[in-house]
């Protein structure tokens, strides 16, 4: 004989009710989303400062070995340091296995593993055009290409994660970055240089944004383990530098190295810091914000290194650094956008106490 139906009481319902508000956590706490974006942005600024120091070190090395030879040595040292680091890192086999699985399935293309070619092309472009254009025009063209292409790369979703749309705020951040770099250049205009030559550093800046995007894709495919992206980046850059040295040796003689201090050969160590910081920050704040953060760090690093090298910073350079910081903040994901990314809690089951599908 079936038992009569007894309505369920709240006191006998032991099923815990789902939360009716977002779960607490770093991303859901007040200010947590801002902190989640500020930390990787600070890492990008630190990577940019390392890039400023690396340019000084490699510049001193190029003074007595030649620009191409110095770039080749720097990339080779970075590749060697990355290879030695494999002896002390964990989780490499699963990371490379996941990367190879993505490559075989076609979800990751081989071109995504060639980001280091863009970094090597930037170094070669600097050797070919920086002296002819002058530092002002070269820097403006490079940063303009990197910033504007960063907006496009994020908008098209070429980097890791979901696309970051080119909102008015992000476009304003990119425009502000170009103005920030142009401001200190107005006091020292370059004369006698063609616009056609400036196209090369502009394209090199675009290539840098693409490098950050594809390195982020490799990092994502490897289960967010940065080592494969860093290793492949330096391997591709080193291969390009070896090819450039071979062409230079075939066309003319390689410069004879002159003795110099030992610290002139440490640029490759700083290069590891730069690439690693780029890989770790792009996955969190996107190509544009990470690129602007690195540009900001590079400018701030130059302001600190200037007095040490006998070049005190001028007022326009200080103002440009402040504008670049504002541009990076504008381009970073907003706190409101980060909070909406929190998965909403499940809706409470209201059928337990009334008619409906779950009434029995």
C-alpha cells in the first residue's frame, strides 16, 4: 500500500540552498578586480624596465662587437639560460605534451611558435634604421605600431583568452600612448629623414604586438606553463640572428670584437626577464595593456638610467612618462568588466515548497 504523500518541510530538507549572492573571493571582493589587473600591470612595467636596461647593455656591447653580433650573442645567451632552467623546473613534460597535442589537432598553428622571429626582426630593424632616423622618429614609429596593432590584436582575439573589444576607453589609451611618446620628441625634431624609412620600425612595433599575442597562445596551449613559449621564442630569434650573421659574413666582413667589461655581455639574462614577464602578463590583461605597461616601464627605466649615464631627464620626458602610465591604466581591463566575469551562482530551487516539477 503506497504511503500518503507528505509535503516536504523546510526543517526536514537537508539539501543546502545555493548561495543567492556571488561567492566571496579575490575577484569578488571590493577592489579585488582592480588588484587582479594591477599586479600583472606592475609586472609588465617591471619587464619594460628590464628592457630599458637590456637596450643599454646591448648598446654598449654593440659598440665593440657590432650591432648584429651583439644581438646574436644576446639571443644565444637567452636561449642557453632557458635551456639550463629546464633542469630545475617541474611540469615540463605535461606542458610540452599538451602543446604537441594542440599542434597535432590544429587548434594551435605552427606560426604561433615563431614569435621570436618578431623580436629578432625588431633588433635587426633597429640596427638598420635607428641611426638614419634618429632616436626620436624611430621610437615614435615603433611605439605607434606596437600600440595601434595591440588594439587590433586584442579586438580580433589573436592572443590568449577571449577577445577584448576596442572600446572607446582602450582606443583612448592607445591614442594617449602615442601622444605621450610624441611629447618628448617635439623638442628634438629629426631632419632629413624620409617617411618610407620610418615604415620599418612601425612594422617592427606591429610585429612585437603579434609576438606577445602568439607567445600567449603557446602559453595557453601548454596549460599556462610559460617555459615552452619562452624557449620557442628565443630559439626562433636565435635562428634569425644566425641567418643574419651568415648573410652579413657573405656580403662583407664581420667586425672584429674589441675587449670590453664583462657586464656588457649580460643582456641575454635581461632578455629572459622581458619575455617571461610578457608571457605572464598577456594572459591576464591582454596584448595592449601589457604592451603599454612595458612601454611605461621602459620610459621610467630610461629616466632612472639617464642620470647614471650622464643624461638627466628633461621636463617633456617626465610628462610623457606620466601620460604613458595613464594610457596603460585606460587600456587595462576595467574593474566593472572584471567583476562581470565572475560566474553567477545557480538560482535557488523554489519548487520544493510549492507546486511545480519538483513538488513531489
